[in-house]
């Protein structure tokens, strides 16, 4: 069964600025309306037993008011202190409808009874309100040493209604139901940073900060107790040290970062067996962590040539994650390659009366990885590299650019995501990266 995606979005934003002698003020207003429809062959076989239809709408509005310091302005302590503070509001009215039409090819097909719907369907409506207040200030302890303190408090509230319909007393919905609940989350997240200038163009820093992602609602599950089993908020603690520098008369830039991320109740989505039918559940991995190093080196050996080299090392593991169907504790997290690197070279030719011609080549290599918590051969992607080429011509009028490009020039095949079905269904969906395009 061929599928399709039809997505329409309307976005509107408005910014208002005020610059004064005491402070600067910024207002950001945003509105977003989105309609999304998708259909897919759910069973991925040559038969036509089961398909999926997704119809989703979302209506969002946000407002932010932000105040920031100015030179010689309010609260700057003779310009040794810079600060920013603000409030933020976000609301979202969303609805998602999932339908799974079954045909006579399906073992789950059951002729509709009188008045019953002819498809298995789920409908979830969620109203979200989020409020936040934040502030951050940097104080120059000495001419070379700065202390930054920040704090953000967030409250999230989600009201939802969940309905399930069924044409038969078979899984995944043995009986229609309607449930609802109100979810509330809040978090206070600090940030502390010390940065020290070893030299005029060399700075080292250390940061401690926390962050959070609110919990939420399940979808496309066939039992009321599962529909009411919402997932918790995700909490992150970040420890980071780093170096930023510009050397060789600003022609060499070297940045290096080492970090440790400690996750609590990390949100992980997978398909597991619920009521003898596959269901997409978001679960909380109790403990997981990431340790990594990133190095960036940019060199400008001549005025026309720029070299950009990058390397990343990553260790990511579920310390504690017991799913209803498996125990992933001690396993490597998906989509977390141990090594990744890239090299880019850009050459610019100035043609006084014709404009500027730029040529760029970039090669990015990614280590082997699994793209799903279910570490099967279908979820494994071996190491691969992508080659991108581009050329662009900036006309002397200063307003026009003509660009030609080729991405993934080697037409490399690489796996991006894998959605695994639980036993006894087996298999799943595999999504591949975009091939050569130009």
C-alpha cells in the first residue's frame, strides 16, 4: 500500500525592541498552526491486512518578554556585571487521531457489529500550558576571571482526553473506552560557570547546569490503564569543561570541550507488546549517562583558503532501564557512535568585476552504531562516510548568489532509524538517509 505525507503549517512571529539608557527590552510573539496527515503500510508485507492513518493538528502560541543590561545602565556595577532576565509563556492545543483499518487479509479482521466503527482507532487531545521565569548574570571578579549564575523556573500543565474505538472484542482494543487526566510538572534549573582568560585570546571554562523536559501522554494504546500510564519528566545534569582560543593572528581557532551528561528518567520510545498487540510506548529509563569530548580546529593558512577539522568521542549507556519486555541496563544507548569526525576545505577566489567564487568540499565519517534499543542486525549501521561538494557565485551587486551542490555524492546507503516490532511479530520499519541529491 503506497503511503503519503501531507503537512501544512502557518507561522507568524512578531518582535519588538526597545533600547534605552537603563536597559534593553525585547518582546517575541509567535503563533504556529499545523495540520499533518500520513498513511503508511503498517504490516510491511505484500498482503494488505493492516494500514495506519495519522491525522494530527496543533495550534500553538508563545510570548516572551526579555530585559537585558546595557553599558553604563541599570545594575551593571560600573560595567562589571552584565545580566538578562525574562518571562515566557507557551500554550498548545493539539489533537491526534490514529486509525488502523483492517481487511479480510488480517487475522484481526472482524466484521463490524451493528453501530460499531469499522476501524480500530485512537484519539488523544492535549491542552498544554507552560510558564517560565529566568535570569542570568555574569560578574567580572577580576579582569580575567568571570562568574556566571543563572536560574530558570518552569511549570508545565497538560490536560488530556484519550479515546479508543474498536469494531471487535479482539486486541488491541477489546472494548471501547474514554479516559482523561491532568498532568503537572515543574523544575528549577540552575547554571554556574567560571571562565578564565589565560591570555587575551585564550579562555578556559567550567560549567555546571541542569535542564528538564516535561512528561507527557501515550498514544495508540488499547487499554485504559496503559492510556493513563503517562511518562515522567526527563531531568539532565551537565558537567562541562572547555577551552576556546584564537591564535596565529586570529588565523587559527581551537575549541575543545569535555562533558558528562547525567540523565534521570530519560524518555525512550519503543514498540512493545501490550494486550497481545504492538503499541508505541514512551518509557522512562531510570538512569543513563553520556561522556564525551569534542574538538574543533579551524585554520586560515591564506586569505583564500579555510580548513575546518572536527572530532567527537562519545560513550553513552543506560545505567538502569527495565522495560516491560526487556532489561536494557548496562547497554549502549542507540544513535550514539563512539567516534565521529569531519574535514572541510573552502577556497574563495575574488574576481573584481565578476564577484566572488567559492568552492567547498566536506567529508564526514561516523562510527558504527545501533539505531534502536533493540540491538538486532536490522538495527545495526556500520561506519560510513558522506561526501558533500558545493560551489557558489556571489555577484558583485551584493544581493545575488548562485549555488550548485551535491550532497552524499557517493550515494552512500545508511540507516537513520529502526522501529522494531516485538515478538511474535518481528521485523519493523527501517528509515534510510537521503541518497545522492544535487
